[in-house]
């Protein structure tokens, strides 16, 4: 435990699969770790491995200099943190909330923390529970830089890469939401594609290598489209949105000819057609992003 | 031209940006190349570079052993190929149709070709016009293997990689449609994510590097999900679909709180909730693909 003697005592609130992985990583690294969960019994295996249990959330947070929260959403974290005795016990300590929710909820919680003398960092975990403690884990953080620097070594015990995205407390949740938006939409496209391929007699195993090729062309396009969007240019010289919609219409037609739900591609096509209807048909596809946000 | 003396005379029908690139690559490689377009004038620059013009489509196809077609869709290619004089001129020759459309249209055209003694290959071009003649070009082909092998050297003049996906004539179009499904759905997710990030004060340039990280985790998931789908297993042990939908709901809520159209993610969430409603909530997300195709 010589490498961790300077690290703070930590508390983990919430012992779902992710919370247990976080607490387990702290225990493995030799940090004094106190754990608590709203419904009892989830702490048993962690206590066997060396964690301390606690009879209440207030007892748990009083035992740690740094409290890491990982519950289902901010309704759940509010229900734990904003009880008077817990809030009192947190005064002068730091909370890192790794619960997933919206940027607005993160800002609201930061205000509550400021009102009660609690140090507050917000964070997001971008990788599944088994990644915790391994190089694959990806953590995003936001909030006061000095507070982050003070607890950085303890957080890095959780493995992987930790990125501080800035002082604005909503940034971790904003990146989290935006990245999950990309992820789940892309996965929906893939799920639909394998359903459509199967209906045409092509297995997912046959499609997968070429789908991986499509995934490989996304990163440079993401960069080009980011430049276009930030600069307000939307050149469609190589691939105007009018040509994209005819492809989208083919996907819908083939899909529905097999009785496969095409609601996602119908929505994608609808947004592209709205852009054309507004007179931007010669622009590139990224014009969609600008039109989506118009009021 | 010593390397191309064994290559056939080729004809290119359709001189949009893609057709011009294809014809240009044949000309550059020294193949005797005849070009034709429904509306006149598009052949001028190619003729200056050494291509032969033609007064009609039948004259054009009579000049080439191999005719490459690249027009807007199969309505357009039918209107050219299925006129009696053109069909007669094509007898004993080979058509490679690189026009994008549905697998059904490819099969229908193969039947027409068989009925009239025309050799027929169907293909798809997965990369934009400027890629033609470069290593970046990606071509998919399907149809009789011997016919493909006979014309392979001429097709490879177009650059990049050429993959013969099998004898079933609809396969090139099936892969094309399925891959474009993945591509445009993923791009829709990215366009939405940058709109959402902007509303929360994060630029696309800030988001892009992390979005590229998300694109990088897709290929191994595509492989795992393909195995799950083909084998009929849909394990959600690490990430059950019930946990995915709460993320999707966050994306919708943040998006709509800013007045940003969330129709695509609403459709993604709706499909996931249908899976849960059918009793598959503990399964992994790929269960969506199976439910999408249920009748």
C-alpha cells in the first residue's frame, strides 16, 4: 500500500454493477474505502475484500474525504445527498457525481453543493463496468480545476483515461449525452442494417466486415463536418444533401418491402428533406445540424 | 498503353460526376472508351482527353465489349437499356450496372438481361467520385463469377478495391443499402449531437475528437452483435436494453429542452421500448434487429 498512502479515504454511494466496480478498484488499490447502498446487502462482497460498511449514507460520507456517487440518475442522487444529515456531513468534503443525467441536473447539483459548502465535481463514465480498473476505462470530468487536481490521483486509481473538460460543471454531462447520442443512433443504424440484410439473404457475419469499413470512414468525416458546422459553411460540392436523400429513400423502400420498421431512417430522411425544403439542397449533409436547432 | 492491350473496349453510359470519373479512369488507363449521356454536352471534356463520343446509346454500346452504366437510379437505366435497339446492340456483350438502387431492381434487370442474351453484373460504388482511379475507391460486385473474372482486369482500372460478393445478383445492392443505412444513421446521430452540444455551449470542434473515439469502439461491437444476431443469442449481461433506453430518454429530454428536433432518437428509443414491451428487457440492444423484422 506504499503507493497509496497519500491518497484520501473514499466513500462510494450506490452499489449497482458500476458502483461495485468503482469501489472494488479503490479497495484493490489500497484506499480506505467505505461503501453504502440504499437497499442493503450489496456491500457484502466488497466488505469481504476489505471495504468498510456503513449503517447510513451520513455515516458513509463522514468516513471519506472524497465521496463518489454512482446511482441510476439525479433523482436518486438527490434523494441521498440532499437529506439534511447527509448534506451536513458533506460540508468541507468533496463529491464526485459519476451518475449519468442531463447537464441541467449537474448544474443544479453544483448550486446545491455551493450553497452548502460542499466541493463538487461532475463526471461521466463512458465505458461499461468491466472496464473499471483497466486501461480501457474512459472518464470525463468537469468542475473547478483545483478541486479536480486535488483528487486526480484518487480518481486515476479507477483506471483508464481521465479528461477534465473544463470548469463549467455541465460539460461532462453534455459530452456524455452528445457521445451517447452518436453511439446509440449508430447502433440503431447497424441493428436495422443487419435486419434488412437478413431479409435479403445476407448474414450479419457477412455484413460486419464491411460495416466495420464504414465505421472507419466516420472519424475523418466527423472532423470535416465539425469544421463546417463551427464555421457556418456547409459545402455539398462532393455530396449534396439531395443525393443523400435518394439513398435514404432506397433504405426505407427496401426495409418496408420486407415489413421491417423503418422509423429511424424515415426520421433521418425527414430531417434531410426539411433542409432541402428550406432551400439548402445543394449544401452538404451537416446543414441538418444547423436546421435541427432552428427555432 | 502496353499494359492495357488485352483489355476490352469499354462504353460508359451516364456522365454525371461519377460517370465522368469512371470514363476518365478508363481513358487514362488507355482503354478504348466510348461515352454517352442522355442530355448532350457532358462528353466534351472526355472526348478532348481521348474518349469517343456516340450519337446514340445503341451506337455507344455497339462500340464496347463491356458497358458500364452509372445513372441516377434503375428507372433511368431501364429507360436507356430496355429500348429495343439498345437491347439488340447489347446481345452477346456485358453490362456492369454501377447505378445505385434496390436489390429487387438488380434482380429484375438480371432477368431482362438473361431474356435477351446480355451478360449482366451488378455493382455498387461505396466512395465518392473523386476516389475513382485512386486506392480509396471501394467497389462491390455480384453476379456470375466467370463473367466477373473475365472483366475483372478492366474493372480494376477504376482503382481501389473490388469485392465479388457472390453470384446472387442482388448482393451488391443489398450490401450497398445496408452499409448506407449504417452510414446515414450514424451521420444523423453525429449531426444531432453537434446541434445538442452547441445548445449546451460545446463546439463541434471540441466534441469531434471524442466522437471519433466513439466511432473507434463500433467495429468490435459490430462483430460481437453480428455473432449474437446470427446465432440468435442476445445477451444483455453487461448492458441490458433497459439501461440503454434511460440514456436515450436523456438525449431526447435535453434535445427537446433546447427546441432541437429529436425525431431520430425518439424513433431509436421507441424501437428499444418495443423490445422491452415484448419482454426482452434483459437482452442486449441487438435484440432490436430481431424484433424489427418480426411480422
